[in-house]
């Protein structure tokens, strides 16, 4: 696997039984709390290994930090958050690299493994499949709302951050019991952007029900109050230049949520329709509380029909 289908990670076959997954990601702080920042950044980086169906083995810190401006205790908390999340994933934090920069940035270079016959890609969706999403949408606007003072950090910490920082490990572990045809994780391009990548890569058409999309508490309220993100406009332009057919009335709030960039978002699985509800039930029993069937796949012109 390379970059030709905009997949989530590179995969290199080492032997008949082992393929190596390689990925790297780092972000600016979505919140001021350094420990939460480290946890979210690490979960976000590790997610690409899970989205390929793999298991993370090693991680390297990628750190940019203004050491002449901020206390190194903040850096220590960031790295502790990342370390704890790597350990939770069952991987080893094996070192890393840091540079002095004007703004904190943190993430991981992650390596994992997967059996070559069990690689999940974003381009294997088949007609007759259903689409399952494992985390809510709206984290982008919520992070900005805390910065602008429209939402108390306490609300974010109670209702959103535990899910954002949660590993996608449980979701992919449960999915291994089912016939998963395609998978990706939802990050900066928003739900429609990543669904469009899947639909185009699979040469199929996705019908997505807006009403079935799980949404974080307060996200719609923040868009209603005029909050947005710097990525919404670009995400909308990217999707609308492709094949998007909107067959329902959308308010400004609805549109905001559809193009909202996610940090450490959930996974999207494409699997036979008969297996979708059992997968959701198993995910919920395992603690993935917001899992939902959000659409289906058809043999038609590649793109998305939003109903």
C-alpha cells in the first residue's frame, strides 16, 4: 500500500506472514492541558495503524517545543500523556526527536504489523455493504469554542475528551470478528471528505443518512452560536468538487458538522449489510458507545448521496 488511494498508512510486505505498517502524524494543541494534548496526539497518531487492521509495536516521539518561552514541565506532561497512551496500546515508546519551535507540536511515528492477507484499506467497499462509524463528530468546533470562551473546558473534559483520546483499538479488535471490506479513520477532512475518499477509491456510491450520524454534545450548539474552524471551508470545497448529491435540507449547523475536521476521530467500516447491526451491538457491548450504522454502498457512479 502506498499513496495512490490516499490510504491511512504505508504497508510493506516483509515476509509471507508479516507486513510492516508505517505512519507519522503530529498536531498543534487542541487544548491547553498538556497531558490531554499528549494523549489525544498519541491516539491520533496510532489510529492509522488500527485503520489498516494492524497492531502497533513501536512509537517514536515527534516534538516541537518553544523551550525559551514555556516551562519544560509542560513538555514533561505532554510526553507523559503520549507515553501512557502508547503503553495502553501495547506498544513500546522507543525514543524520538525534538526541535525548538515557536509553537508546541506533538505526535508519533508509529510502526506496526499486520498479516498481508488481513490488511484493511480505504478502497475495498463493495456494493451491498453497510457503513459503520465508531465515534461522534464535532470535535473541531468544540476545541475552537473552548479557545474562544463559548464553551467551558469542564464540558469538553467531561463529555468529549475521553472519547477523542480513546484508542481505536477496541473498535478494530471487535471488527476482526466480521468480514470487513474497507476501513479508514475520520480526521482532518471531516466525515464527508473521508467517505468521499473511500467511495472514490472503491469505485462505488455511498448513501449516507445525516440523521444517523452521531454528534458530540454541544457541537451543534457551537455552530449555531457562530463558531467554526479554519478547515470547514476547504473541506467543503474539496468534497463539492467531487460527486456529492445532497437530497435533504441542510441548515448551516448541519453543514458545519458535515465538514468539521476531527482530531483522533473514529473508524468507518464497510462490511456486508447483514453484519452491520451485529457489529454495532458488539462494539457497544465492548464500550464503543457511539457506534452507528450511517449508510450503505451501491454499485453506481462513485461519490456520495446524502439523505
